[in-house]
C-alpha cells in the first residue's frame, strides 16, 4: 500500500480525533497517500500535490512553498506491516485517512480484514471525500464513514467532487456522517441543496470552519455556530489545531 511518508517513516500515529462525530476520541491514524481531488486549502497536500502538476493551492502565496516529490513523500508498505505498527498502541479506534483512502480500494480490503480478524476488537473509521463508492466486500469491514463532501470553496470542479451514485450510497448508509468545510456563510446554500438532494438528516451533518491555524478557526466560529443552531446541524471544530498547531503527524 502507498502511505504518506513522514520523517522517513509511514505516517501512522496515535492522537485524538480532531473533527466530526468522534471528536476528542483517542485514535490511531493511518494516513494513505494519493487523492483523486485537489482542494485549494488542503492541509495534507503532501499526499497529492506533486511536482509538474498545475493544481493551485493557497500555499502558493508563500514563496518558499514547493510542490512535493513523490519519492520523498510516499512509502510502499505491506498491509501486515501497517497492521503491526497500528496495533502497537493501546487503542481500539482506527482512523484510515488521507489523501483519499478509497483510491486504494482493493488493498484496503486486505488491511481491514486483518483488523476485523484480530483477537482484539477494532472500530474502523474511514475519512473519505464521498466520490468513490465502497464495494460489497469493503463496506462490511467499515464501522463509520466520515464523508467530507467538497463544496465549491475547494476550487475542485463540480464534476470531480460530486458523484451522484457514491453520494446516494453514503446518504443511505446508517454508518455515514457528513462533514462540510465552510469558508463563508454563502456556503450554506450548497449544503442545504446537498442535504435536500440526498435526503441527509440534519443530525448527520457537521459544519467545520475552514482554517489551518487557531485564529482563522476562531474568526469563523461565531457565525458558523449560529448557522448550526438555526438548522440543527452539528458544529465541529478542528481540535488538533488548537492543541498542536498546524503540524503533520498529530
């Protein structure tokens, strides 16, 4: 499998979930490399924003920012080694994140089978952008979908970020929760349209401010909380940013 490489090792780490339904829960994160989207504000752009691509990114405003070399930021590792590393921690909640984990769909089945066949119980969360639908073999191995449907503020083309078939699947699954990254109050129009089109219950929706530092999150917090109160959505912060700052591997 292709995992993100950090400090010359696979990015597998023990922390707390910073976003969404499981916020605050101690978890082991397994960060997959590769993504099928190209969000302009992505804070894990080292999983996809490769040299010789023309994807724009907010970090381009920083003269020191450079696109990433694949060989420096991807490591290939067996599912057995991933399982061994992830189970070193005394933690039953496993979060498979990325990038976009569903890009490595077939390999993901093999990895999750190891967790589900282990003597100890493991709860498996998958963080996904909702564009790739799991097949009938993978779906039973997953306990929770954290579906982060991208809005136009991501600058991803609509035909790339909205897959009707996949979203229909996730909206019907009792295991799904939906997290929307909100940049301005105008984003609410898109969220309400998606909620209506896919019949998503309000208590399944989490709104999260777009930001990669504590101040930018706080600046949007007040008006976003009011939107959540009005529409009975859940508010979610980015707890790990407040605790650790904008760092990798936390």
